[in-house]
């Protein structure tokens, strides 16, 4: 068996050399985990919240819990999420009122999943008509909850994530972890590369510092938004992002950043 493995490694090495590639000793991981969702979760019951948060985090998602509807609404004004999970009956502003604000005044298209004890047909219809994307009765079955979350993820994301991002004059190869400008490779650190990927994946949209922080460093990291600003500044400088090339990285005061076209390219 050992000789078979040695032959396999040898032929892999030769194949890599034929394509002018370095032999890979392990698979290259994508810069950003494409299936990970950043979730805002409204729940005031500690036991329910701990159970569901543990389930979401165990599945690889990044979950932020809120106990009050007003606190969630305030947070949504300055943060990006892939999914909002709402309990109906919470203190101050109810989950239903949060949903009305999300779809009305705030005009957010973020998927919303209701997770509540309310189980009458009227409740379900009322939530869906107000703009909810799905509805689950508490306590949810664990596999069903994760399946519903995954289904909402598929609705809002590409079914087969691209391994190459192109936004002239830039080309980002996610597998090789390489960025080129007009065909010339640009050297970046691992964190700088991942920050750049997040910005290019959301080109044209405002991305919050918190979203970048969670996407690149992870939920439990102690890194501050100041570190995010420093990395973004480095990315801007190293990539040469400016109005002169028709693509700039603009700071949105008190919120985050937006990678945007300028001049005639913006049309």
C-alpha cells in the first residue's frame, strides 16, 4: 500500500509540474466560507436562545443574539446580515413589529425566519403577508431548523459559488488565493486577501465593519474594527483602488465601506 501511495504522489507531482503549478500537499481552502451565514437572532428566553445559538454555531454560522426588538432594529441600521430570525413575543418591540419595520421603513430584503410559539393559521398567514420568508413553531426540530436556514441561504446566494471574481481591471482566483491587476499578481497577506474578497463579493453595496470582522476574523475573535480599518486601508493602497482606474473604495462614515465604479464605468 505504501508503494501505491508513493506512485500516486509522484504522478501528482509530475502533473503539477506540467501545468507550471506547485505540488499541493493539501487542498486550498476558499478565502471566505461561502455557506456560512451571518444571522441576527431575536429571542428573550435564555434557554431557547442558548440552544438555538449553539445549534447555529455548531453548523458553522455566525449568530448574534438580541433580547429586545428595539436593540435589533438599532443594530440593523448599521450592520449587514444574511438572515434575520425573529421570535414574535419579546419585550418592547415585538418580532412582528420588527418585521414590519424591516420590510417597510428600512426596506431591507434580508430573508426573515419566524421562530415562535404562535401556531395558528392566522399567525402564519399574517407573518408571511408582512414579508416573512419562512415560519417555524418552537421548539424547532434541530435538523429541520438547519434545513430551513440552508434553504433560505440557497435562495439568496449563487447555487455554485464562482471560484474566480472579475471586476476589471482586477481578477481574483479564490482557489489560488491570488489577485491580479491587468494580469499582474499583487502580493497580499492572508487577512488582506480575505478582506479584499469580501469587498469584491459585495461590490456596489455598503459593507459594515462588523460584517467584514465576522467574515474574516470570525465571531469569537477579539479583533477590533480599528484593525479592520487598517486592513482596508492597506488593501486600497496595495490594489491601487482609485477614481483614476474607475474603481474606488469609499468609506461610509460610521458604517463601513463600499467598492464602487466611478465615472462612465458607473453607468
